[in-house]
C-alpha cells in the first residue's frame, strides 16, 4: 500500500546548543489527515514543522515522510546521510507556507507561482504559466496574475504563497501559523483556501492559533508545551473535553 502523504515520527529530538527544543516527539499522520498543532509560543510547533520539511536537521529519532526516511537511508550497519540533492528531491514533495509570505518582490503573482517548477524541476515555462493561472484561480485570485506582491493585500499574498507551494504538486502541506501575520479581515479568506484543500483530501499539518478552524476542519489535534506532546486526540474532543491539566489551562486562555 502506498505511503504517499503520510508522516511518521518516533522519538524525535532537536537541540539548539544546550537548549532542547523538541523532546521524544511521536507523531503519525495518515494520508489525507488534517492535523492541527496548538500550544503557546516557544512550545516547539514551528521547529517540529521545520524538521518534518528538512529545514532543520534532527539530533535523534526517526522521521519518515511519504514512506521515506528523511535526510538519511539505512544500511545493514549504519544510517547514512543523503546528499543535499537527494534531500532537496524529498523536500519537493512537501509544500510549506510560513507566517511571512516570502514572495519574490520583483516577480508577479504568476511568476512567483511558476518559480519552483521552472527553477527547481526544470519545467516548461509556458506550461508552468498556464498551471500558475489555474492555481491562482483556485485560490480566488483570478485576474491578479500580473500583480506584484506590493499591489496585493496580506491575505492575497498568503494565497499566492499557498498557490506557489501547490505548484510543486506536494503530497503533504505544512502550514506554520499562516494567518498570524494577517489583519483580522484577511484571515477568513486564507482559512477558506485551507478548508478547500482539506475537502480535496490533502494531508496537512497546521500550527495554528485559530481554534474555530481547528475544531471545524482538523481530524486530530496536538497540544504541545515545552517541546513535548502533552495531549493528542480527536480535534473536537480535545478542544471541548481536554484530559490534561496543562491543555485545559491553555484552552481556557485562548477560547
């Protein structure tokens, strides 16, 4: 059976100098599952996503995405690091959307969306432009293909960033608090695009403070604090009836 779109984490540990940011993280996300990660600032949510995407190396533990060990391969006697080129190939199967839009300011919306397929995969420019137009239309930006980031609202820029990630045809999408840098009036349009992706069966891991969105869209919810997973379960069950005292305390503050 294909493991495309799956994430498997066991005993993951990540340190920055003397500071342990992630401690013994266990996580399984099935293909098509929507997993929301909540917790206070500094709890390790962003670092976990960066490790899953390969932006950060892990100090120990097993990390497998799409059925492949990320960043290394196993031999009968040892684990061997993959080359940067091989890691880059693995990362093309994951789309990432950050708090900041990270769009190229000198490129139009369409050119930003085209940039990955053309520059990384060597795709045909004409075909990539057609695909970019289709993706921008799918996120509600029809007619804005020629606009530069400075001509777009924050919500529109974040939707361009989502279209750019989708242009690489990922099997897993990672969202790192994608609405936290937006004015309140623009949050709904970005969450609407994410909800549409969920309905289409995209595997998603989402670090978020949007409890209403998590309750409505997520299959599972993870609460992190101090670099550990404190509680995990059905999203609606955890939000309405958390079992751990620390989860209860956090939800009382944010709901």
